[in-house]
C-alpha cells in the first residue's frame, strides 16, 4: 500500500487488519484543524471509494472544548492523504 492508497485488491481480512491498525493508532484522539482552530475527535477509519480507486479515510466529529463533549450527530470523512497532510495537528 502506497501510504494511504489501496493499490491492489485486498481481502476482507486484509482490510479489517489495516483499518484496525489505523484505529489502534489514532481512534479516540483529539486533533485541531490548523486553519479554523476547530477541535475534532477521530472516531474510526474506513475505505473511501472514488474515481475508480480506493484509499483509507478518517471519520471524525466535532469536539467542544468548553464542557468537553462530542457532537456525534455531525460526522465528517476525509481521505487520510488530506487529513495527515498538515491540515490537522495532534
């Protein structure tokens, strides 16, 4: 796998293993969007299929610092390539 792009067909088990690995590394962590300063919690990782290809994606939701609670009814998805390109910081 070239960084976050899924270049070759993977088995369901292979996808589960890769998604599980990413979840173990990052799920539950808070990140801050560099430009807007908004805080978000990474909920899990998934496979994003678009333009005839597949890649890993981050699923995340807003976190309210004052009061310390998650807004899970608003969900965002962004490709890992974009998410980890410096737009967000841990």
